[in-house]
């Protein structure tokens, strides 16, 4: 069911002109596509390990920049961003400086640690979300106001220069919990990041929200400008994600809009956000309700088709209308998802220890590859290199894909 008809997101190709082919060319393309409908299969090709015997434990978002030839991993277990040189898959750099916080209230993940989400900006920077700092220890307590009483509510985005491997700016979002999922709009130079786990601890921030930040260059010592914050509390057309989640986001160059998975009370929705214009223009322009999703997490785009990772089975949505064009019930319980343009495959990894591939034309399940989790976490994140078609998936220590145990974890590389 569509909720809040999109008026600004459905008016055709905003960023690129339509190209009209002659009939003979169109017929040739049709014959070619018909002849290449067979599903592409992948297998593991290599493993990449951290330098100096580093161990992979907790981690979150993966990202590939095919132009600057880097793979980025938000390595929360080591409080750093790992940077892999894709020209050889060997040189690995690490950038620390993120808040390393011990949180006794969570064992599987951390509501206050970082980094979490990471994305490249203009092929020269990496922007990563971090947790807040604390003036004292976190205590084990079921009451958040007690457990996190010492939070300084300064969760931040840290900007990394990909050449010097140095942090050049720290932009506070004002959250009392982690800054997490993010996306980048290169046309308008806007970065979006979510603070999904905000709770009322009697301080400045009490509800989940997103922040939109200008990525226009600034002088040394200056901070990038915050353009707008939007609370996901059920007001002003926003979903009510209090006690729920805000998950993976993506930018569409075809519509000029951000799309982000979020909970809306008991329902799951895809929220459409306009990043253009003055502050009054920036904001939510509509939402699409996801029926039977069972918890929407991952979101990846192939032109107008969004691949949505769900707890109860993946869904494919046309972002111009909100219509579901296909479902893949076998692909359930996943987190981050990606689209591999090099192989025309969607990919997702599940909490149950499976890597799924879905054909990018038929939207049918291709492979189910065991990616059994290690003793220190789960495989739930992957990123694709559109140039080589290679798929990169971080695996925690003792994971079988990283070789004989015990091992220190790795980034598993898959290809055709």
C-alpha cells in the first residue's frame, strides 16, 4: 500500500537525459539480454587480513568506491575504519580516532560504539558515524537514564582524507547514542546519517533522528554545515521509529532523492527524503509502507528498483510508485544488502550465516553460500566493486571462510 503519494520523486530522470535508440539497436539489445538471462555464479577467490595481526570482531557497514579503488569497513571492534587498496587487494590501512566504549548492556552489538556506517564522498574522503563520548563509565542497568547518564550526547561524523589517512573534521550530530547508517548525494553535495537508537535519558536528544550535512569543502579548523535534522517521532509526516529502528539508506541519481528503511510503529516503511534547496525544502516528501516485511534493514538500488532486506523475505520495490514488483521469501533475516553492477547481482548476508545472490534481471534467488559466523560476531555486511564484479564480505574471527581455526577474521572476496 502506498502512503503519502510522492510528488517530487516520481517525475522521471532528474539527473540524466533519456536516450532513444533506433529500432535495430533496441532489437539487438533485446536479443543480447535474452541470451544472457542465465544466472551468474560466484565463489570465494581470496581473503584479506588486517595488518599487524589485527583481529576482526565487531563491524558494521562495508563500502566500495570503484573510482578511487578503495574498500571501506566500519570496524567497530577495533574503533577504526579499515581501508583496502583495490588495485591489489593487499595494502590495508587503518584509521583510528573513534570512540572505543565498553558497553556492558549489549553483547551482540553496541548502541554507543563506533564507527558504524561509512561511505566515500567525492572519491577523496570517507565519512563515518561514531558513538558519543562519556564523562564516566557506562553501568549495567535496565534503565537507560541510569546506564548512560554520563553520555556527553556528542555522537559524530568523522571525515577521513583518503590520501593522508587522517581525520580532517568531526561533526557532532548531538545524539546520545551512535550515529549509524548513511548515504551521500553527489549532485547536491549532501550527506545523510541516522541516529537510530536514541532513547530518553533526560538529555538533549530523546527520539531517533536523521541529520543532513553539507559536504562542500571547508577551511581547516571549520566544520561542515548541518543543513537539517528530522526527528522520526511520528510528527510532521515522519514515521514513528521510537523504540524501533532506522536502517540502511541510499541515494538515487535518477530521482534525486534519498530512500531510507525505518520502522513506523508496528509497520516497516521506506521514507523518501528531498535533499535539495533551502532548509524549508529539505525534508520528507512521502513514505511507502512495506507489508509483511518483518523488519526492513537492507536497501540497495538498481536504477528505479530497490532491493529491500526484510526479516520475513526480501522485497523488490519500484521507487517511483512504491509498488512491490517481486519477492524472494528464501532471503530472510538479512541486514545490509548491495547491488553488484559488474555481475548484475544483488547480494545479502543473513544472521543465520548465509550469503545470498539474487539475479538483477529476474529477481530470482541464485546461490545460497554458507558464510557461517565466527565466535566473535556474524556476517551481515558486504559491498561490491562494479569495475571487477568482485564482492567483499567481512567475516569475524574464527569464521570458516578465513581458513583454518583459530584465525583472526578476514574480508572474504567472491567473484565469478
